[in-house]
C-alpha cells in the first residue's frame, strides 16, 4: 500500500518537480507507526533524485544512465550487505556492462554505408577506433572484462593510487599505452567518492598528453562531492555513472554506497 502511494508520489514529484517534497510526503502518507520510516526513506530517495537532476543540469558532461527497475534491482542487490560474493560479482558485472555500453555511446563515430544481403544500402556508423581503457587499481580492474567484451583487443593501462581519508592521494604505479595521447581514454573506477583519486588519475592522463575532451570516466556510483570536484576542475571530461549517491560519511566513504567494492568483488573481505 505504502509502495503504491510511493509510486504515485514519485511520479507526481517528477511531473511537477516543484513540490516541496517533505511537505508533500506528509500529506500523502500520514505520519505515525511504520509510515514514519517509509516517509524518511521516500524523502531521502526523492532528494537524491532531485539532486541528481540538478547535478546533470549544472554539468552537461555528467550522464546518469536511465534508471529502470532492472537497474534498481541490481543496485539493491549489490548494495545489500548480506548479498553473497557470488551474487555481488554477478550483478556488479551486469551493471558494469551497462555503464560501459552507455559510455561507448558517447564516443565519436564516422558515417558508414554497407550493402545488406538484400542488396539494399544501410546508412550506419563506424565505431571510433583509437581507444584504450585505463583502470584504477584495484576496483577499476573489475570493469576491464566488460570493456574487453565490448571492444575487441582494446589496450588497457593501469594506475595505482594510494588513498588515505580525504587527502593523502599518492600515485604509486602507472603503465599506460605509449600512444595514449592519440586515443580516447575510458577511465575505469566503480566508485567516485571525494574525487581525489579521479583527480590524480585524470591529471596523469593530461600530463601524458591526452586531451581532456578525450577522457570518459566510467563508474557505478558517484558522490555529489566527487562530481563537483571533477567536473569543476576538468569541465571537458565526460562522466558516465549509474547512480548519484547521497554523499559521504565522516570517513569520506560514499553513502549509501556498497561498502568496500574491491574487497567485495575480489573476495578479500573478512566474511
Ligand atoms: O573518490 P575517492 O574518495 O578518492 O574514492 C574513490 C576510490 O576509492 C576506491 O578505492 P579504494 O581506495 O577503496 O581501493 P580498492 O579499489 O583497492 O578497494 C575506489 O575504487 C576509488 O579508487
């Protein structure tokens, strides 16, 4: 029942977009009992969605992939702390594949005509050829398979950045294709938190001669703080993400987030 009202509420809030959400929630679902928790969750969700909408308006190079119930379902599973490693990897991989495919859609293309078996001409496009991936070790490596599955034989470079809290970022290791400056670069890291790791990684790519507009940063979740930091500093890079988060906690971890992505994906957590 509450969910039904919630759907109507979400639709109305988005249709009108000007409704003061909390007040509206109070009117639709009277407070009291379990509804109190439901309202808070709804308000939190709407705030995130409205914030996401605002961020995309502020930064035209930020792309949040269109949400569907399948995508919400995948997020629900990978964010659930009780999800098994096997399921976490399976659903993270599904989401990553979607983000990668979406990201590739932002690459330039050339027009191409082909002759179909019926003898007709099909006016299509040719894929952008000069590409490479760069994964931020370690979590970014989880995105390499999806990129390889979409781009046959793609070169993939690596960057290792040591992270401590909200600062202390330090570049430890890098191995990049020698001709990276002539390529479009798909930067891979599932989490954008404070943005400090991304700033380090992007700065290195720029130092190697990659034009800012040739960088596409692909991630699963982005905290608004990280989006502000990256988009303000590098206004020409594109960010493709699947969800915008509420923010960061006192430890500079993304919330609601999904915990330590690398540990959960590679099975190095304690469980
Ligand atoms: O935006 P930031 O605040 O810099 O945080 C994001 C970084 O944190 C995570 O890596 P983590 O340091 O947890 O290492 P891991 O990939 O080895 O798990 C993530 O994969 C990013 O690289």
